[in-house]
C-alpha cells in the first residue's frame, strides 16, 4: 500500500470511529461493501465447497459447525459468520431420548406454551396408557374447543405423552407413554395439556411474561424462559470467532397460533382458563421478547451482531431484520403488500426501509426469497424432497430477479434459497446477477441516490366520491358505523385539512380493541377480478397508531377483495398510498377504514381509490441501475440513456449483453443494467 492509501484508510477509519454504532473494523468493512450484498442461511460445510460458501458476504451456521469458522475466514477474511438459535422453539428427535434431546429434556414443564388443559381424575403409574381426565372440551358459551385430539403431544409434569384416541363420553385418553420426555407416575389432580407445535418436531416455549417461573439452576433461582434463553444464546457466542447470532422466530403477537391449525387455544399461564381475548397475551409476549433481546445484548456487548427474522421492531438492540419468504411470485408478502414491506410502515415489525434507517450497525437487514414458498412435500418414506437434486431443475429466475432487485432498492442483503425447510444446505444457488456473470462480487459499486419512481403512471378515475369531506353532503356519502352506542363520533373539521378546507375527524371514545368495530365505509363499489387498484389518502392522529383498510363483500360471508394493510399514523399529516389486486368481481363491494383498534382521534382527507398501480422503481448505482416492476402488468421504461445488459449464460433471453435505451419489464420482475 502506498502513502496515499494509508492516509485514505486512516481517514475512513477515523470517520467511522466517530459515527455512533460504527466502532469495529467489521462494521467498517461491511459499510464499505459494494453491491449486490449477499447472505446465506445454513449452508452445509461438510458437503459444500468452502470456496462456494465464502462467496457470500455473511453466512449463518449452526452452533455445531464452529470448526468451519477459521477455514472459511481464511478464504475471505471479511466474511461475517453468525451462529444461530431460536427464541421460542426447541426441536426434538422422536427416535432418540438422549443425545439429540438433551436440551428439551431439562426444560421445566412450566416453560412450555400449552393449550388449555384439564386435570387427571385418577392416579396413573409410569406405564398406564388410559388416562381419566376431568373433561375433554371447553366452551366460551358460543364455541366448543377440543382439549385433545389424536396426534397431540401432551404435557403432564415432566413427561410428554402422545394421544392415540379420545373418548369424549367417558372422558378418557389412550396414550403412548414417555414421548421424548420420560414416563413417570402422576397423581389425580395433576394438570394435563396439549403442547403447541408450529414447526414439525418442535415444541413452543412460552416467551411471554405471563409464563410461570421455574428453577433450572439453583444458583440463579426462579426465572422465566426468556431470561434463561438469553443466557443460552450468550453462551453460544462464548467462542469469539463468531461475529454474532441469528435469533429465529422473533416475530411478535403469537395469537396467530390459534387462527390456523397450529393450536385450538393458548393457555399462557397454565391455569386451564379459556381466553376469549388474546391481546394481553400478545402484549406480554412482545414484552418477554424485548426482555430476551435486551438481556442478550447486555451480556454480549455492542460489538456482537444480533440478527432477527421478521422480528419485533427493537431497532436499538438489533443489527437488522430478515424478511423471510419475501417477495412471493406476486406483490404480496406474508404480512403486507410489497409496497408496505419495502417502503411503508409495518406495526411492531417495521418495513425494509425502517430497518435500514433505524437498525444497529453493521446492519444485516436482508430480503430472503424462496424458490418454493410452501416448503417441500414429504415423500413416502417420510423424508423431504429437494428439487435442486433433479438434474433438470431450473430455478425461477424471474422470482430471483424480483427479490434481488427489491433488495437493491435499499442497502440491505439478499439471499435466494430453495425453501424454509432446508435453506442453504439444499443448494447454494448462484446467479449471473450476483457477480456480473463471473466478473466479480460488488460490480455495481455504491448507490448514487435513493430509489425513485421509474415511470409516471397515471391512475384511473377515483371511484370513492366525497373523500375530500368538504361538507355534510360529502360526509353523507360515507357510512359511519360502530358496534356499540356512543363509542365513536364522526365530525367535519374545518381547522385541519389537506385538500381544500375540511377533513373528517373520527373520535374513538371507547373500544374493545377490535379494528372493524368502528369503521368509516363507502358502499356500492364496482371492482373487477385481477384488476389493480391504488388507495391513497392523507391522515394523522392524536398519537402514533395504526389503522387498516380493505374492500370487501357487503354481506355474509364478508370476503375481502382488496387488502391494503396498515397505515402507521403519526401526529403530523402524512400521505399514504397502497396497491392491491382484486380477488373477485363485485358491483356492490364496500370499502372500509377500520379504526377501532384503540381510542383517540383520527383525521382523514383526500381519500381516493383508483384503478392502476405506480410501483415501478429505479435506483442508480455507480456502475449500473436497478429496475423493479412490482405491478400486475408489464411496463415499458425509458432509461434516459443507454445501458448494457449483463452478458450471462443462465437466461440469455434476458441477459444477452445488448445495449438498450428502454426496456419492457414483466409483472413482478426486476433487472440489473450496466453503464456502458
């Protein structure tokens, strides 16, 4: 290195040393990484070439793979290597009650998240297979829930049993004893309740602060799972060669477990009490999640990376969020529309943009796109197929481009993997777009500016009338509705407005926390199947809060046709724009603002619903540009100059090396173009 190089390096080091959160050499090297930036979950270093693993800018390994840290870093000293753990799940091996199950065997029964249970009505010894229980169902007066079904694994003190059959007449269970956790005798009156399982062969642990405490270490005394699990994660980082850790399953609000087939009920304090409202459970789950992450951060210090997956928006603790399985083949994500996930606000989780702005440095926020969003199907022998094993397998190149180009609209990382049940060990897919068809990583250099709209798309006629709320006639075109009398008021406000002179102010005086129970609606909308619509409006509130909106069927079964997700309101007027594709045709559909999630004041103005979608984006880099079409129709884009396509081998009809001044992008597609 010459004298000038030393001076430049010193200046760079000094600049980053005075930026908050940028104190380590690793932070500097990551901040100076050119684009694209690439990550990979759980490759298999025993079977995959270490040179291939080292091509990524960061990788996540299992704790038992630490022997590969040094060999990989010898290939690329700048690579970041993270270990991994799970915030609320522990896996088990049903064929092994010893080695593979050591961790789950020592967990106190108080820490498992279970469904509502009951009690034994007769003593059982360690081999009894017929359990007499007080009841097999529970009701809230309107709906009856089964406490047990065949196939449930059931917790009873330190043992778990497998339910073979249920007799609701005699209140008996036929069970297989000692399922993973060893059998023992139990007395009449002992609580018995079904485990909650989300991932196959893994039990949920109770991260909420409603969880009973238990003693696992007499020197520490009583504690909850969140406190214990933070120590476990910190211990994984005792090897200083790990740069940080992935905390999987850090998503908030776990009441969704009862909305599908995962659980029929949740009993967070193990009291056998049926909950009819899970809002307090969600609140305490998020509270426990923050305690878990706060304790871990305090134990490992500021220099270690903590990376989460669809995590709670603890920006001050975490080095980035992973958007797993996003985007899908269309504009949706698991939680919100493409636009909302990339540029908007997502309550309690945060959008890609929010995490890039607020996450700690080094910020590993990543878009992780899957070839197969549903996961693999089990084969006849119980194993799972890997499409990458088929020599005829061709990746979904368009979906990869859509995900990569989406990631490049901001400064995050990107990964393309086969599916969630395998990640990198199913194959380290590598694409021409990753390294300019072999020319080298980081070939785009650095961004010149933020992303911006690539084309000026004109939307159709506004089909919501009176959305300016300029008088009683306008407000009269809308339907104000609340479930209970005197819980809300809908008023014209001449002191607050964006469009002309007046807005509508909704005073939510009382609420049970259900958003749709207080709403402002517009009836008799004509919407068409597979047509894109853009909702836009201005809004503010008397405190930070969210509201949601959709277009739905105006009667039973109240199907949703268009879902625009959440708008995160602040105390200042802000503009909101969301796009969605209609799932059905209906000439008498109903648009609805759902406002009843909390009390307070909300102002709305200039509300429009128009046919079309403007989500066509561009970002300029030193050595090229990135384009994304997140709409449902193809778009022709004038590039305002000449650019060269990548000269690749995988998709020559796209990456043919030609010079172009305009380009036609298919729906849900992206492309990287190089400067001539």
